[in-house]
């Protein structure tokens, strides 16, 4: 069985989530074909790679990219079309379902013996789903699958196709990218979230950011700062950092909840994290019921010392 | 201008959700239901367009009789007309099937703009706005946090996992609403009374069949329970020896 994987990239660099999609594709198919927009470098795990270049696609736009995939699919006739469930991947997936009149399963987190597992009702329950189609559109939840490791040298095929201008009728005018050191909460290995208990935006920006940066230096991992809705509503930090039912769903290796009570809507976005560490002065706070480690303290008594000790560890490492 | 919004009935965000005893569904007893929060932004946006530009507004939901509750709420917020696409157990449908229903109703109504939510908080898919845009050959703007209406086109701010962007698209257009787009109003008494008097048009649509079924629902795997740490050194030790990141 063959899989076609869309390798999403940012400024020419493939996103890690794409290699997780390839990793999953490898586990269910014997041949994996990739599609890449731009100039490919360091693309792992594929048998074949179709490459398409068009300067109008330096920012990906779903409608024309769908057309590129259609072209590849007409040659390859893959059984599975697999994408990472990033903002763009989810959008492209819906479009491909329409294009191929195919069923779609978005943002699933594991697969075994013909059954897919996906969080429903904000991860309050897990659904075990059977789905099939020719093709079948699947998007893999970021961080739920192991990225592919095999370093195969794919056969590269250049696609020569003129995309008509009418496919570019919805188009970006301005992009305000995150600065390169800023990691999105969905992609981070560690998320440090602060809530109303931080007391003020100044405290949030001083201490949550200090812990984020100290952890990043001490572990070498990707660390992002997150927030509860209470502090997003109060304007301390913008909505892209909000974790929860009306924010983002994250499953990092470590999730720090600091001054966050752990309302059910917040839990919805972070309960699948591998390790949850809560710092809260209230021993009855619901966040402790889903945490792995808890410090029942005021953050003021924890963060300065923790940041200092992590910085020391970071210095010893270099 | 004609604007259509599509809303789904979903369990309240605060509801406790457990699998039913046979595991085939969730336990729906005593669960309060609401308009999917993102769809409420869509409704509010349409009502604002009616107020500012005199747009004709239509709300649609696919579901059983129970979804009339949510349709009436949208009418009470100020939407002109409501359509119910009859389908019992609509929560068991694949997004592609819902997509076909949306496309069918939209073809009958021919709107200039369709606003959907960016996702539904029950099954967490994001597929419908792009699905519908493709099938209707409308332009598409997803994850909109701000909309500005210009001559013959919309300009939108959007939020993705890569940052914030400004996009532009000509009508007809499908937009998916992200939080931040607006603050949905609470219906007032007058709106509620008017909504009660309106008739909800009911239609039926045949759906394509797919191999798709939810076999069971299970609770999430239990977490191992909290270990209370006494001080920062114990936390560092746990990060070193148990989580192994230092
Ligand atoms: C439709 C809907 C959707 C929602 N979506 C989301 C969502 O996506 N994400 C989300 O987060 N919420 C969401 N909410 C809101 C949610 O219900 C809570 O109101 C919110 O999560 C509370 O944020 P918080 O924990 O920061 O604040 P609080 O609940 O006020 O908790 C503050 C905590 O800080 C602790 N604290 C205070 N001082 C200190 C100190 N000095 N040191 C240590 N701890 C301290 C307190 O003990 C308390 O536990 C939603 C609500 C609704 C109705
Ligand atoms: N049963 C339904 N009836 C009407 N609209 C729906 C229904 N299901 C989904 N939608 C619309 O499609 C959007 C995205 O849904 P989804 O892609 O399934 O998360 C929702 O926010 C609604 O606007």
C-alpha cells in the first residue's frame, strides 16, 4: 500500500510535524511518496519526492497546493494521503477531502489494527474509529507520532505545472511571523503556562518568560510560554498562547501550570501532556488531580529559585 | 448581500463527558448543550453585517429536532431565517457527509458569504470550511480574528500556528471564525420573543455513504496521580532523574 505525504515547510525548512506524518506513513505502508513545495533539503524517510516550485507559494495557500497534490495523486494513486495536523495541514486536508470525495480523519493520535484513536469532546473521551476510503485523508496530531528516522535518499521528481492565477484568489497580504526564538505551544517539548495566579502581566512577562528561557538553555529543548484564558482575556498575552478548549491543544513532554486552577476547559487543552507539573498555593486546586508533580506554594517562593538553579545547570553544561 | 452561518449543537464546555454504558456513544443525560462556541462568533458576525450593511442572514444546522433550541437562539441574536437539515444522530456523521449537506443548502441559497466555526469542540475537526469552499468554488479565509468588508472583497486578520497574517479574498467567500473575531451578544427579551414566532424551515438531504464508524468511546487513560514535592530541589531532582531532561 502506498502513502502520499505532504511535507509542510516554513521558509523552506520542513516542519518536524511532517516527519511525524512520514513516520506514521512508514508504519502503515511499504511505499511513501512525498510532495514538497520549494527547494528540498534533508528530507528523510521517503521513496520518492515530488518537488514543485512557484514563488507565489512562499506562503502556502491551500487551493493551489491542493492542485499540486491532485497532480501527484493522478500519477501515484496512493491509498493514504497524510498530512500533519498543523493549521495549514488541517485546512489542506479538508480541501483534499472535497477534491477526492474522500472521508477524512483529522488530528488523530494513534492507530492499531484498523482502528484510529482520536480525542473527542476536548479529550474528555477517546473515540476508537474505523474509517476507510480510496483515498483516505488522514492528519496526524503533532507530537503524537515518532518522527521517521530512516535516512533514505528519495528519487526526486520535478513537477512542471502552470498553476492558473485564478487559484490564488484568496491571498496573504502581510505576515507577522513569530520571532525565530518563539516556539508555538503546539510544537514545544516543554510548555510553561501562567494563569491569573501570576497576579499581573508584569509578573507573567518577567517570571513565566524567565522560566521558559532558563528551561530552554538547561535542557536544549523547544520551550514555549502558554496561558490560561483568564490571562488572555485580561490582555496579558495574545490568544495564540492560550491552552484549552477555545485555545490550543498541546501534548508536550512537560507542561507547567503555574497559578492556574485547572478549570475543565483548561484541562481539555493539556491533559494529554506526558508530565504535568503544577505550582499553586491552593492544595484543593483541580489542577493537582491531573498533575504528576505538584508544589503547593506561592509561585513567588518557587520561580526565582528554580530559574536561578536552572541557569546554573545551563552554565555548567557549556 | 446574503450571509449564511452554520451552527452545530455541542455539549457545554464545562460538561462532564463520559462514555455511555455500552461505550457506543457518550452519556447525553443531564448534559447541557450549546451552540459550538466558534459558531457563535459566526452568528454574531452575520448579525453585525445585517446591522451595518443590511445583509440578509440565514442560519442552518444539521441535526434532529433538538437543534431547534440552538437555531432559535441564533434567531434571537438577530438572524433573519433558520433552516434545519433533518438528520438524527448527526454527531455520528463524518465531516465529509456534513460537508455535502452544507454544500447542498448553500447551492439552494446562493449566499455571498458563508461563515463557519474554525472547529467544533465535540469531534475536533477543522475540515468543513475548506471542504465547502472547494466544492462551491468560493474563496476561502480560515481562522479569521477580524473581518473588514471592502468593495467586493473581505480583508481578514487570521491567526495560525505560525503567527498572524492579513489576507484578502473576493466574494463569494467562505470564512472560518477564530476566537477574537467578536464578542457574541446575549439575546434580549425582544429577540427571544421574535425568535419564538418564526418558523424553522425543515429540509432533508441524502448523504453520501462512507466507511466510517465510531466503534467505542473510552475514558482517557488515568493519570498516575500527583506526587507532592516539598521544594525546588526535589523538583530539579525529578526533572533530572524521572523526566530526564536535565
Ligand atoms: C466556553 C468557555 C471556554 C473556555 N475556554 C478556556 C480555554 O481554552 N482555556 C482556559 O484556560 N480556560 C478556558 N475557559 C475558562 C475557564 O473556565 C477558567 O475560567 C480559566 O481557565 C481560569 O483561568 P486561571 O486558572 O488562570 O484562573 P483562576 O481560576 O482564577 O485560577 C488562579 C489560580 O491561581 C492560584 N494562585 C493565586 N495566587 C497564587 C500565587 N501567588 N502562587 C501560586 N498560585 C496562585 C489560585 O489558587 C488559583 O488556583 C473557558 C470557559 C468557557 C465558559
Ligand atoms: N451538524 C452541523 N450543522 C451545521 N453546521 C455544522 C455542523 N457540523 C459542523 N458544522 C459547521 O462546520 C464548522 C466546522 O466543523 P468541523 O470541521 O466539523 O469542526 C462548525 O464550526 C460549523 O460551523
